């Protein structure tokens, strides 16, 4: 046990100074050991819930889906360029596709 004294000096709104003295006895000793759970990372939590092969399978499926979408987009752009004859005017593209349909 140790006696501790705090002297607090402050000024109020009217600039009047005040002094307060607080005296207490403080017990100083070893603090109890507190064990906290370490927070697992998000991946650790996912792997605890879902097995590793399932996570790998899902990620491969997502990658394959993105690849298919990119390939389709590229093919549609190439097809549009072929139909338009490298002309980007939409009216010309639509007219040429209508003419080709009538010829067949």
C-alpha cells in the first residue's frame, strides 16, 4: 500500500483558479495473468468451417466463370468489328446485318 496525492489546479469560465487535493492509498502488486484468445485470421476461420478442397474448388469455379465471361466478351467485340467492317457507326452495323439476313 502506498499513499498517493494528486493536486489538481484548474480555472473555471470566469478565470477563477481552484485547487483540489485528492489523497488515496494505492495497492501495488503483481497483476493477475489474463489470457485472451488470439483472434484467428479470416482465412483460419473459413478453413475451420469449410474444408480446404472445397475452398479450392470454389475458387477454381469462380476463376473459370470469369474466364468464360472474358472470352465471350472478346468474341462479341470481334464479331461486331467483322459485321461493321471496322466502322463503329451503329446504324451502319444494323443496316449491314439486315442486308445480310435478306440475302440468305
